[in-house]
C-alpha cells in the first residue's frame, strides 16, 4: 500500500445552468416527487410528526436500526448521523429536483419524456388513477403505505408501460439520491478525495481558438481525427510523429488533474456520455461511455489486458490474418510499453484479494490484471471520476501528450456534423469534416453564455473517425454512408453486478478497482463465449444504483453497508448482438440490445461461481442486480457451524439451485456495460462489415474508423489495449498511404 495522500481540495467544476425548459407541469412534478419520496422515504417512528413522505416503523425497530447503523459509522455522534440519514427523503435535498430536471431536459429522449408525462397525467385523472392505482384518489394524496404498495405493484403490473416506468424511476431516483445525498457519504465514511496517492499536474494542453464571425471558419490540415479517446489518441501520436499536420477534434472538454476526482454529479455530467444515463431501448442495461478529453481512457479502471489467442484466431477466420500476425503482437506490446503496463507493482485491495483467494480455495483459474500505471504503484479507486495523481497513463498522459510534442493541434468543444467528400473518377474521396465549435465559457461552453459558436470546415487529406462505438456509426450515417452494416453487430460485454457484505470493514473504494480476474468460465460453449469474473469501481454512485429496490428502508440499509462490501462483475463475451441508431426526433444515440438467452445462461453460471467465492471468503450476504433473485443471507447456527463443508453448505446450495432455475429476465434484471464494440466492424467484405482490413470505410477513399467499433466481435477482455493496438497498426498504414500518394503526385 502506498503512503497516505497529502490532503487537498480539487478545483470546482461548474455545471451548466439547469434548463428552464418546461419538462413537467407543477402537478406532474408534485406526482413525480411523491413517487421519488416513495422510493427514498423518510424513516420515522410513530411519535414523530406525520408526513406523507414518511415511512413509519415501530419505535423499537427504529431504535434497533439506528443502533445497527451507528455501530459502523465513524463519527463522534454516530447515532445522530444515523437518524439524519434515516429521516432524509429524496425531495428534501434542494439539488434533487434540479438534477432530475437536467437529466430529462438534456439527456432523456422525447419518447422517454412523453412516456413518463403520459403516466403522470394519468395518475392525476380519475379514470387514469383508477386504472393505474385501483383508486380515483390521486397518487400523491394517498397515505404513504398505500403509495408504497401501489408503486411496488408496478414492478409486475400487467401493463408494460407501468413496468417500464417502475424500472426507469427506481433507477433514476436511486442514482439521483446517491449522487446528491448530504448524509450517505458521511454514514459510509467515504472520503471526498482518495486517502492514498499524491496529487500531481498532468500534461498541459493548448486548444485552438477561433474569433467570432458569421461565416464558416476553414482550416486545412493533412489529417483530421474526430475523437480523442483510446483509438484517436494513438492515431494522433503516430501520424504527428510521422511528420504530418494533425488536428484532433473532441466534442467534450479537457479538465486538468487539479479538478480530479470530481464529485459524482459533476463527474457524470462532465465526463460521461449523456451524463451516464445512456441505456438500451428495453431499459434493461445501463451503458457507460466516456465523453471527455481522452475519452474512455480518462474514466476507465486501468485494466490493460491484451487480446487473447482464441479471439485473435476467431478474427483471423473472418478473413483478417493480421490478428494472428507478429505485427499485431508488436502493436499490442508497443502501446503497453508506452503506458508502462505491468502487474508487478499492484497492491491488491481487499475486494481483489477476496476474488483471488476465493478462486484459489475453489480451484478456479485466476490471475492479476496488468495496469496502465507507468510501472508505478497506484492504490486509488476514485479514477473513474478522474485520476488526480496522473499515475494512470491513459491517453491524456501518454499518446495525446506525445502527439502534442510532435506538433498536433487540438480543438475541444467541436461537434462533428458530417464528413465531407469530393467525387472523383477514382470514387468518393473524404476531404474533411464539418461541424460546430463552441468555445469555453464559465460552464465550458455548455451554457452558451459568453461563448463563441462557429461553423468550422476542416479540409484534410485523410479523415479518421474515432468517436467511439456509440457515436462513430451515427457520424457515418449523417455523412451519407449507406452500408447497411453501419451501426449493427454491436457487442456490449453485458455484466451482472454482485455485492458481498462482510462483518468487517473493507473500505472497497480504496485501491485499484480492477486488478484481478477469474478466467475459469470464459469458454463455456467451446467457442470462446463465456464470462470473466472481475471486481469493479466501488464509488457509491457507480455501484449502489445497480441493485434492486424492494422497499425504501431496505434500500437505505443496503446502501449503508457499502463500507463492508466487495463488488464483482460477470463480464460476458457476448455472442448476441444489437445495433446503434439515431433517435428519429433529435438524432441522439439509441441502442437496440437485449442480452440473449444464450449469454444469460453463461452469466448464471458465473454468478454461481461468484457467490461461492463470496461465501468461501466469509461473506454474510450476497446480492445481485437481478430483482427476481433474493439475496443469499448466511444463517449462523447458535450451536456453531461446520465451516469445513465450505460451499457444500445446504443453504447455499439451495440458493444456487434457485438461481439456476432463473433466466435473468431482462425486465427484472439490471445489466451494465462499460465496453462497447463492433458497430463499424472490420471485415473482408462490405456485405458483412463497415471497414476493410486497413480500417478504411468500404466505398470511400481516405475515410477511416479507428476505435473499438471496428472490433469484428466482442473482444472478451477489457478493450483498451486491443483498441489501441488496432489504432497503432492502422495509423501507420494511413501514414504510408499519405506518403505513397505524395510520391505519386510528384511523379
């Protein structure tokens, strides 16, 4: 473990003002907030002043609950803090309504807003209320115990829209409460900044500025790269170092390490695609993608695994022999060397030690996960909100910095509208990118107050699209690429989240989030489809919302146990796939994906193994993100338990048998995704792929896609290194093509 950090306070990150656009009427807000207070109610005893937002429990139960909470709170007045925590309800926080308003105004599509608005209106009409609640009395006028019963019943309602509203609102309310609660972090003892590691300055970037004007600004360069993430950053380094003029444009903005780690709400809004509320159309999966300078490499968890042999063979069999070549291995090694990837300097935290030691006791194959931390110790679990020490060697501290030193030019706040083409006798040739640039203001350009907005045309010999799996296909579609494969073949590495609760404190947010992996279940069908078991970030706002809401008190008690938890994910190499497409109203990214029954069967077996790992490690409880599966609670025998039986314990085996009877119904399971791949996949034919073996878009010249969207199928490992290696190889090919064209032009 590293030395404890020097106390410091990150710089504030100003969020744009909350939109004044009317999303809901006041009566709709009243109903919505009454639902929120049903999900996160105030917990009080019978003698407390009555309130429509209070769940009243017997005084003896309240006293016991306060004592149980206080026993695990590190505060001189633990009982008072426990009481404040229980008494807090969702709407009592002044930031709660603003956060909901921001989400629905800026990030939820019109279909979602209208759907919820319809339900809220129905709840305020006698006929609608009768259908939805069984009573003509408006929802918000019902006593709490009736509201609680009504809302809980929506989970399994015969009306699909009600089931959808239940899933959406429990998810939004849980996350909004956790990100804004004034009492949760003090109850947990969760620190604002990491207690290990030292703050350090990262690389200092300069960004192109454009003066105000009415006409489009035109810029000329050799190569324009759209996106600054793992793929785009490597391409920028190689092309700039090859001597070409390179511009990297990024729709989001750069933050210095002095802003890290951000608070939850600021971090989601400022560094994640759609503030971290992107989800699949069926509502079963939360999809997390980076949207900041450095892309996903700025908010990921440092896992730096190379592409495995069986995946390389699979891709080679698609007519892509490069993946089994030494050249690809050289690219893998080259990007890992630049980031200082190693497992030798890792100190495993409690969660990852539980995974490794539990696997050892059960005979499962497991190993440490190499980290991109520059060959240094990096004992920090806050990095998904930005790395304050600059020890994580993502794109901002490596490839983008190298590109800057080689003369690359950068532009933040650039939204690419379309790729430009010129039609020649030789075919359709990419000639640049058109978009809108928004300068920084007090809110990094997002309020429009005092910022400069300009149409910008960047003329270039080569265009490299590196917008990520969610956005690259949409840019191609907006640019007139008609290939029916664009946006399809989407893989998401779906995960189920597990949480184990121990008697002793684990402080799971300390130490690297993902430093170990169990490989035992990665090939369950003989064709490379299966599951890796890993740990994950344990920041409260990233971990706790994944778990089911069954009751307001139950959820608060669950959340308060975080300081004694370890968390796990079942990372699935999915055989099933989906698609990305633009919303028909506003063009934003939509995701059509449901985890297949084939992949869910593999996930069940990995959950069984995860529960066994937790049990053999002494966990007292094991919870999953599946609502149809009750948690396993270890029953202690007063006469003593024969621990020598291990996972043969009858109660555990009974729970496992019940789990194996489940299908992980997508309507009753919350899956999560932090890896998006394949929506512009590489292949040997335009009939089955979007880009050719050089990553050039079929039917064009000079237009390339260089990011994880070109993966031929799911990588089966955390995709950063694979993405970078493909970018390393493709960008050297692009450099050679520019050189060849230059020679031809001089002949």
